[in-house]
C-alpha cells in the first residue's frame, strides 16, 4: 500500500505525458479541454498522494526506502530504481506538487488559444515527473535522471516559441550552461562511487566519515559545481535571466519555484558530506552571498518585468546558498518553501499583467494599473510585501532566519552582503510595484484599449498563493516559537547538524530581526520617495551616476565577457577548423580523386584493348565449334538411337581392348 | 535343368530384336513396343542370373523395371497422342522437335 502510493506520485504525471503525447502524435484525437484536465488532474492526484505520504511520515519520521526494481548491476555496483521518503522529501514533494498544481491550473487560462497548447502541457507534466524523481530518488543515479530531465524540460519550455530566434538561443544557452554544472555533478557521482563503492544516500552518508579530507572536499566541490549550474549562481547564472523567453507559467514553475531550487535541495540532502568539508561549505556561503548582492544590484535598473523577477530569483537562491554555507540547512529549506510561494505568486501575477497588456513586458510602458486590474494588483502587492520583508509575512520569517544564522555563526561579512542584498530586494521590488501599478499611465493607446482583468481560472491560483505567501511563514514559528516551529521540528531527524544554538542568542535574534526589518522598510521607503513622491529624482540620479548605471544596466557586461572569453573563441576555433578543412583536407581529397580518375582511365584502356581481345578469341572459337557440332543434332529420334548404339558398341570394344592389353 | 547360358542367349536375341526394331521401324507405336521388348530382355537376364547366383536382388530389380516400364509406356503413349493431335503424324521421321 505504502510502496504503491509512493510509486504512484511520479506515475500519475507520467501517464498524463504518455496520453497527451500520444494524442499529439496521433493528430489530436481528443480536444484541448480533455488534455488540460488530464494534465492538472494528474498533478492533483500526485498532490493528494503526497499529503497521504506526509501523514505517514509524521507518524514514522524515520527514512523509508521504497525499491521499485533493481535497475542495473555489475561488479560492485548495484543501482536500484528506488525512492527515499523522509521529512525533507515530504516537504519537497508538497512544494513541487502543490505549487505545480496551482501553476498548471493557471496555465489553462494563460495558454488558452496558443499554438501547441497540448504540447505545452506534455512538457510541463514531463517536468513534474523529472522533478519528482529528483526529490524522491534514494540514490545519486535516480537524482541524476531527474536532474537531467528537468534540464531537458527547461530547454524545451524556454524554447516553446521556437520560431522566435531569441527564444531558441535562450534555450540553447540554458542547456549549454547547465551542461557545465552537470559535468561537475557527474564527476561527483563518480568520485563517490570510486571512494565508497555505493551510490545509495543512506550508505554514503553513513560511511562519509571514513573518507579522507581531500576526497570529501573534492566530492563537495564537484557537487557544488552541479548546484551552481542548476541554481543559477555565480559564475553560471547567466542562463536564468534569458530563460524568461519561455511562457510565464514556465518561469514561475521551473525558473522560480522548483527546478532552480534543486541545487539547494541537493546541498541540503548532502549536508553529511558538506559538514565534513568546512572549506567547501564556506565556499558555498561565499558564492551565495556574493550572488545575492550581485544579482540584486542588477535588478535595480532592469526594465523588463520578468527580468527583474529573474534576477530577484538568482538573488534569493543566493540567500539559500548563504544559509547552507553557514550550516543553517533548515533555514535554507524554509526559505526555499516560502520563496516558492511568493515568487510563484509574483511571476504568475506578472504573467497576469502581461496577459492584460496584450504581451507588453516593459515597465516603462506600464503604470497606473492598480484600478484597472485590481485583483492582480492586490496579489502582486502581497507578493512584493512578502519578498521585501514586511513583518509577519512568509519571506520575513525565512530571510531573517538566514541572516540571523549568518550573524550568530560569526560570518559578519556574509551577513553584511546578505543584508545589503535584502535592502536592494526591498528597493527593486517596490520600484517594480510602483512603476507597474501606480503613477501615471504610460500605456500605448492600442494596449490600453484592450486592457482587461484575467479570467477566474488564472486569478484563483493567485489567491491561493497569496494566502500561502501571507501565512506560509507561520509553519516556522508555530508552535515552538522562533526557529522551533513545526517545520524545524519536522526536519530535525534529517538535519541533525548543529545549526546554531537559538536559545542562547534569543535577544540577539530579536535585535537582528529588528535590524533586517528596518533595512527592508528603508528599501521600500526609498523606492516610495523615488517613484511616488519625486518621480523626476531617478533620472537626476541616473545622470549623476551614469557610469554605475550603465554598468548595472548592462549586467556588469558578464554576458559580453563570456561571449568574448568562451563563445567567440569557440566560434573562431570552428572557423579555423573550417579553413584547415578547406585548405588541407579538401585538397587532399581532391588529389586522391584525381589520381583515382587517372588510374581508372588507364585500366579502361587495358580492358578494352587487351582483355577484351583475349575474351573475343575464346568467344569466336566457341562459336565456330558450336556451328560444326550442331549438325549432330538432327531432331530425329532414330538418329539419336543409332548414335547411342554406335557409341555403346565403341565403348564395349574399347573396354575389351583395354582388358586385352591388361592381359586378361 | 536348363543351363543359365540358354537364358542369357534368349535374352540377347530378344534384346537385339528390340534394338533393331527401335532403329529401323518408323511407326512410333512399334518403336515403343520394341523398347518394351528390350526392357523385358533385360528382365530375363536379371532373373536368370539372380537364380544362378541364388540371390533375390536381381528379381527385385526386375520388379522395379516392370513398374518403370509401365510408367514409361503411359508417358510415351501420352506423348504420341499429343503429337498426333498437333501434327497428325505417327511416324518418327516426320517429327524433328528434339534439337537445339
């Protein structure tokens, strides 16, 4: 029963993929309505199964392994296709299926009337299958299937509008950059197998302490490379902003709520290894903190509504890495969950804005929308408040916990970077809010004419997510108080590492919460001053600080630097190879061809004049002999009989002669 | 007791009779009959030698020859009828189809 239900969780979306995929291949035997019902219905069933599994895990929090079948084996290696169900998996399951379900429902409204409606849902469900395998796998190989599967679906969905060159390029970029991280992850799996002879989580973690320091650090660093690629951290973050070329529900599901958090999940899952490699862990924290601030500063000046949110995602993922780096794994997962709520909400409501404005994404052409699309405005406001750190909303609890841990663990520089990033976050998110919804309307006339609120099927998921964004943080404080909520108690069996002694720093924790709250509010107020009270102020500041502004607007020229450092040399190498090909290899091929031609002509001459004449002699000889011998054949039976008798007589006489010579 | 050489002599006379019939007669049916005479000459020879050597192998061989002679006669007569219908001829020298 338990095994069956656990197996059903990824199986439901897989069945929907098969059904809808076959429908597309067979030329649409059933309508779009059935296709989307299958899609979100399967996710709903998975969600219900996940809730049941959560209930079982609450009763028995010990990790339970469900082996579906033995996948492959040979020598010392045995890989099972199996699932590991523990509190961490349960949390991820609920986030993935719950948020995934809401986004699927939203997509029904958002994607209505698009070409390839069914194809979209096939990819989305395939993504859900991969993501579920990723979080449920009981060994690194199953994790890797999910890891590559989500990467593939990310590629397919970014390139959903494949007839648009920019979308196709963004998809390729995401795929190639992810490949770098995947190579690191694959090396980590090889190292783990080489040193421990197993790829099962529980075996690896139990025996991790027997590894020497170098091996542990090497494994931790290789895993980190994988996590950096998937979670868009420095220096491999460049694909995520470009990934906004995909439809908005894709950005919400894959590039905000679930797939990009896979790196954080993977590090938390492997915290037994990271705890033994403090150098690698510190690097995780440093990368996270620097990325958080770096991406937040870029977001300050971006003008595309989705790109601001994309850089915000990179920044928030950096905060999660920071939490891992200071050993606050529970805080990282807590922020992962709340971030899934409010970032999905922000992306989906941004999608609702884009939907209302007939595809307009530039916030310089928005403004004054708050009374035109009031429901979208309401949920966007809640999402902004949650991410900016307004007290008692979900983002406030989790972000404060991360920064508090960074401070109490003595990483003051990391804390300062994170706090600055939090300030920038509050600023750019409220800037986004003001430019989109308040002030004068800067809409194009045509766009304003078609302005409309989104349908209920899109608004309803937004309301649920808004509710979660408001109250979602309470799971971290109720019932045990700060850092001792249900969430922390539930995860404690998985994450037994010492993550700071909360009780000893109670007063300090409250002071720090106060500080970060002030920082968040200051960021909001600054944006209020710039974009509400003195709308001319940003331009003045922009002119005064033109250098810094240009630097940020061009995203520190990182894309250009990568282009010049890797892409252009790659292209130059290709051109060089082409030249070698044409000058060297092609010439050689042509020379060989000419030699062959010549020898062919020679052998043709020999054939004509020598071999043919020889053959003709044989032919004419045969012809002549045949002309003589055919006279024997008269066609008359008695001639043949006479020849037969004559031949017989001759034969008998010859034998007699022979015997006589023998002397018999 | 008739000596075996007498049987061989009868067999040889019959065989030569049949052979001459095959070579000199023109009528198709007579030629067929001559072939039968030659086959029976061979049969007498087989049976006589088999008796002389006290072996049944020759007698069994003679039975086979009789069976084959029956088949050969059936096929031969069928060919004669087909040729007769096609060319209205029963003389062998009017038929020269057996060439290149």
